């Protein structure tokens, strides 16, 4: 076990980026083939991801990999249009649907010139410099990034001038997960983010990050950095729910509710929308996992009512939910069923009709006027790992 942990610490984020690119590289074309909305599709060639792969090849610093990276970038530059931009996919050329793609690619070309300029021929350097001059490098950016994607773009630009730094990125080192805004769910766990690979590098990657994923390729853009907002809790509150440790990364999520101390308030409007989500107007979602057990009043069941205790139990944590009608009048019935949370992104391609969550929700049978439902939440740590709670 100790040897395995030592091996994990030897793997770097840039190694995962290279492996992700190699896995998707076509032996026939030499390009990385992938489709951004469905990893099962392999007949499209994205330009930005191929530039990322080329940078990963350069950063291996071997003669063969640098030569391969040079050749790949030279082939990609042939698809730059007159205004300096690039198509999202090669088959889109000369149409460029992302007006800022050129500005996203510019830091890669700058990094290649800065770090590898001494080993590049003069003619090749001039090609890169000419390409950079054509690109409008003004990217609309927010002063305070919120999502992981915004942090990635911000860091790529920032590290051109300050390669190693400490930044206020919300991150949990125990769970190895970004805990900021807009955390998409992919199947049973939060989708891995490129910045997580770099932040987790020093401690060794967990199973979630070691698993092959297309987002690993973007780690080629980043260099080691640290987080000012790093936490190490086994149970982590996030916007719209809770994350906690297990054999996989478990989560409890709610939408359209407002947190108030130890309860979540769901305000139901006066009009009932009969076509919306089968009239589930107050719902929580928990990942389906062999570790997760859900009971109603300590017994197995699928239907519950106001006042019943719904328990979600894993080896590390038990969470009790209880729904109450605070305001208004109506009839509601609680159901536990398979479903998908609103921010689930894996329901596409072969998984279009799959369900990855348990939905614990109240179905509206009848109500008149607006209502307010409260969901009371209590957490009970079941492991010594949770002594911080």
C-alpha cells in the first residue's frame, strides 16, 4: 500500500494531460479526436484541445515529444483565419464560432516561445510570432473568477507572468475537489476539473482524479500553484448541498431552495405548473452508490410524509432529512426514486436515459395558493475521520 501511495505522488498533472491526449490521438491523423459534449464521439478534431496536447508534448522535454509538438502546432496554424481566430473544430474551417478562441490559444504560443524558444528554428519562431500578432488577445474576464473554468482561463493568463503563486481558489485537499460555484455532476461524482489535478499533485491523486477524463488535457496549461482557501474537511458544505468522503465522492444536492441555518426553505408559487418535473417542487438528490443506504424512520421504504425521518447513511456520515409544511395548505406525498439532479451532465450519448441519483422529493397532489416547505437537515459523523464536525 505504501508503494502504491508513493507511486501516486510521482504522477504529475502534466503526465495525466499527456496520457489523456495520447489516448484520444488518432494514429492515422496524429490529431486528438474528441467531441466536447460526448466523449464517446471520436470523429471530430477540436483545435484548442490539440494545442493543449501540443504543449503537453513540449513539456515532456524529450527530443521526440518536442518534435511531435512542433509538428502538431505547425499543422494547426494552417487553420488560422485572417482575423487571427481559429475554428472550434477543424471541419468548421473557416467558420469560427468561438470569437475568443484565438485569445485562449495565444498563451499556449507565448509559453512555447518563452520556454522553448532557444531550441526552435528562427523560421518556426517567426511563424508563432506572426500568428500571435494576428490574434486579438483582449479576453473579457471577471475580476473574481467563480467557476472552475473561469479560474482555469484566469490562471493561464496569470501564470505567463507569475508561474508559481498562491491564489484564493476554494479547494478541499482531503476530498481533492474544487468547492466554488457551478460544480457540475458527472455520473456519481462531481466532474473533475483541470485545476484540481494541479492542486492535488503534491499529495497524490485519488481514484476520481486518476481515472481517465478529457478534462485532464487542460492540465497541460497550468504549472504548480497553491490555494489560499484550502480546506481539509471530510464533510464539505457547498453551494446547494454537501460533499463527503467515501469510496467515491458522495454528495447531497438541492435546487431552488434557500438555506436558513439548519433548514432549507422551498417557496412554492401560487400557480402550480403541472408540466414541470412531475410536480416535484421540493427535492434533494443523492448519488447512487453501493455505500449509500436510504431509510424512512429506520426502515426500508419508498414513500414518506411530513414529519418522517429520511436517513442517508454511508460508512463516514449519516444525514437525516425531515420535511415540514410551514405555510400554506395542500396535500403532498414524498417519494424516493431514481432520477438525475439538474446539474447532471452525463445524460447524453449511451447514457442519455440513465439515472445516477436518488431523488428524495415531495410531489404536489393538491394545493391552493403559495406554500413554504422546510427541510431540516442534521449530520451525524460515523467515523473518526469526521471529528472536525
